[in-house]
C-alpha cells in the first residue's frame, strides 16, 4: 500500500537520500519547504491527502489544523521539541507524534560552550573593537576557577557537562531525577535549584518548556544569582521571563546573558536594546550539518516503522499505538 508523506524541511530535496529511503518502502513524498511559520489555512491545504508529515521546526500543528487533516496519521519532527504540535489533540484523533531526541545534542552543547567562552572573555566586544582599530585588553575570567550550573539532565545537558570537564569547571546540576551513576562518571553534584543559582558563575538551561518550567527563571530566582553570574539559554525562550532578565541586567544584578532562543522569532524588536552585557544569536545552536542529518534520519525511521505497523522508536504519545493494536 502506498502512503503519502509531506516533507517541509528546507534542506530536503526530491530524489535525495531520505526520499530514496522512503520510496524503497512504497512511500510517496511531497516537498513543500518553508523556513517561516505558515498560516493555519495554508497548513490545512498542504495536509490534504497526506498520511505522514516530516515536520520542520516552524510547522505549527494546532487543534484546528489537526482536526482538518482527515488523512494524517503521523507527525515526525526532525528535532526534539514538540511544543508547536497540539499533542493532546493529536492523541485524541489517533495521530502519532514522534520527535528526534539527542539528534542535535553535540551541536547544541558545542554552541553552549561557545557562548560561555564568549561571555567569559568578552569575545564579541574584543573582536568588534579590534576590527575598528582598537586594541582592547578586557580582563576575562578563568573557567577553571568557575562553577557551572546546569539546569536539566537530558542528552544536551549531559554533553555540556562532559565538555565542561575539559575546562575543569566545578559543575552543579539540578534535575528532577538525579543520576548517581552519571555523577560518579563526571564528578557533578546534584543540588536544589536555588542552591545552584546561588553558587554558580554560569547557569545554562537545558529543560523542555512545560507549564512547570515556564518562567522558571523569574525575578525571584534571578535575585538569588550572584551579581557576577551569567545566564545562558539555548533551550526554550519561555523558560526565562524576558522582562525580569532585562531588569536584572539593566540594574547590574546580573553580569551578563547569552540567548539563542527568543519569545518572538525572528526578532522584530530587540528587548535588550541599550544593554551591552547581552549576546543574542538567531536560534542556531542546533544548526549544523551533523545535527540536521541526524534529525531527518531519525524522523524517517519513525515514519518507516509506523507505516510498517511497528512502534516508532521515538513516540511521544504511545497511547496512539496502544489503540491501533
């Protein structure tokens, strides 16, 4: 039986390796790439007659879109986040939702360390001043003398911790489920969130955005941090209260921040305009060739397993498969 899958990532092309892999098992593909979020009506039209979706990060599958997609049976994201998918509605409708956990762990961990180093050595400022004829001698901080606080213990957090060991940083971790074996391997110490914030020189966030973690870093928790500390967010924008962070940075209650994720993307307006202690990047932590290829390969595997009648390896809503059996 032939199945039709819509492919929306911009880097996938008709006839490429992923196309050939799917075609070998009787799957027809339609390519309609876009790097920008689509209106609901456009998404609904694209999903007509489509059983599977290999979804790009900006694809939003709201309740209205899912209810209108009468043929859709599976959504396979090429990244870990599924916050743009109404998973509850998908589950109610019997639509499997899959992601690709760990596909970009190395890429995001590398970028996180790059931001930590940039903050520690005031690198963007030094480069800009030197380019413009200056000869700056801004004093940085030695990472080996610093404490790193890691919020979360998923695949990205673990890779950040392994990299930080190379810089001989003391590392504290806050996680809902501490892992004693990982602590023995890496020498990290599991602590309460407030203790981590109080003691760390750099705090990096690596948790999913949920009702529990939305604005996890707010006025109250920012006030716990050292005035000399820096905050790094390569996870999800909503974990940090942007207005609270601006207040802390503007008042000198926090030394700096580096953000790769933002409440509104692309940035129509810079909420930190006028501050010189903030680094902003364009949500590119996961943008490497390796992470891209890993993600689409995992998404394709999820699709193939599903259409074979097997349980996909990275199924977010297992209730769907239980009902299909």
